[in-house]
C-alpha cells in the first residue's frame, strides 16, 4: 500500500544497499574523459596561429591596454589574427581579463596575454581563463626564457598546474582543445642589448613559438627613447629576425607605417603589431578632427582649445 502511494506521488524508492552497489558499477552520469584521452580533438599543431604561420602567413595583431571587453571585441571583429592583452602596462585585473578573452573569441581573434612578468601564478590563471597563449616580458637570458616557457605547459614539458574544470578547460566537458599538450602559443620579449646577446640560445628553446622584439625598450636602453628607426635598433631587428627564423621561430615587433612594414617583412619579421588601442583611438580621433579643420568656427588646431 505504501509503495502504491509513493508511486502515485512520483516518489522513487530509496535504493537499498544492493541496488546502490549495482548502480555504482555503471559509473557516474558524467565521466571525466581526461583520463581516457578523448577530450583533446586537437593537438598543438592545430593552434590557429601556428596553422597560419605554417602556411607562410604574416600575422597581424594589436596591443590592448584598455581593459574593456567592447574595445577588445571591436579590435577582434575588425579582423586581427590576435590581440595581445597587455597585463604589464594595461589596467587589467582577472575579471576584465576574462571578459576580454571572451570578447576576442567572439570576434574571431586569438587572445594572447602579456604577463606582467615571469610570474607562474599569473600565467596559470590567464591560461585557466582561456587565453590561447602567453608572452613574458623583460627576459634577460636563455635560462629565464626557458623558465617562462615552462610556466605555460603541463608536465612533462613544463611546470603549469593542471585543472580541467576551468574556463580554459571548457569546464571539464569535451571538447577541451586548450588543454592539449603543447597548445598554448608561447613567446618571450627580448628588449635590451644585454638580452640580445643570448638570442641564439633563446631561439633554440623547444616549445617557444615567438620572439617578440621590444624595440621601444631597446631604444631606451640605447639612450634614444622612441627612435625605433635608428640604425642601431634596425640592426638589432635584422639580426634577431635572422636568428629566430633560422631556428624555426616566429619573430614579431611593432609596425605602423608602410615603410616599416616593407623593411621589417623583408628582414624576416612575420608577426606585426599595429601599435596599441589607445594610439589607434587617438589617431582616429585626430584624423576625424582634421577633416573638420576647414569648417566654419573650427579655427583652432586639433588637440587645442
């Protein structure tokens, strides 16, 4: 009688010990496929940026220092291959970084995060949030570069901690391409004459994808801040590009004029960055104001009051 009442009310009988054991033999309703090796439909070679480089393409990107997803989403939707989310000079915290990563993905660009320094905790958090790669600044030598690369990769290739239940791990559910062995696109910044002396050893590192040439910091180290077209800076770029490309690495730097693009690509640079979002907004605003220079009542030059 009690059983009929329970069925009428839609209540299931609490399983006895034997029934519970039989149910447990079937396994849980969700199986973490990480242990079965079926949750990674892609491998490291199918990273979007690696695939483009393998086809001989030149990558186009931009620095993002404004920590706002709509700005980042606009840049991504415009057609850049990647956006460098700058956590060294930008105003990002982890919440705005996660939103920016999602905005990149929505716009079709790879979110690559510049760490504030060689911080393993930060690198792990950024990749757990879903970044497609990491670049580490101010690398002084090959030993530091090797440590930086290791931070982005799981054992046995590196020191990154593994957690498949993060955003970068698709919350523990397949597919989980960003957890594939060797997936993160990994780069270091060479930004000084002292670091440039170690280029051969840096370029020889396994799992290093990109050597980015920090020409602005390099010019500062030479005592000529911002003079990135100085012959000494250009000599550094040409030598670095030759070494990096010979070692099978991508090499990148900033290129903002047609003359720079021609010169840099001829030297072997195959990753170009069109300045930063702040510069782009300012340049666009000034160009718009210049159009109004001849309008009545616009006697003051753009940028003055």
